[in-house]
C-alpha cells in the first residue's frame, strides 16, 4: 500500500468526524442563534459538563464552589473531613 493511501486511510475518519461536528454546530446555530459555551454545574447529580450557557450566566467557576452550599449535603465528596481519602485505594 502506498504511503499516501495509508495516510488517507488513517486521517479520513478524523476528518469525517470533524466535518460532522461542523455540520452539527452549524445546524444548532441556525436553529438557536449565537451561543457561548462554558462549564455548567448540575446540583442534582453533582457533576459538571460543557454546554451552552444562558445569556445572563457567566458559567460555573470551580474555584468559587463551596460543597457546603449544595442543596443536598449527601452529595458532597465526604461527610467526614477527617476520613482517609485514599482508604478505598488500599488493599487488605
């Protein structure tokens, strides 16, 4: 197999995925208009993800997050701050 065909075979799937992402974003732009993206926080699942931000929102800043302000304290990382954080990593 010639080198140029091998390169085309290896780069082709990435190019197709890139083209699909451009097409998908263009359709979203035509449907919803311009949008800014940023990190959003979901308190129900205690997770963050990148998504479109509302116009009046600046996004989620992890530096300003306080786990004590969550609506459900059961979803914080730990209830006991003195507990060994690496306890699950040790083998018995």
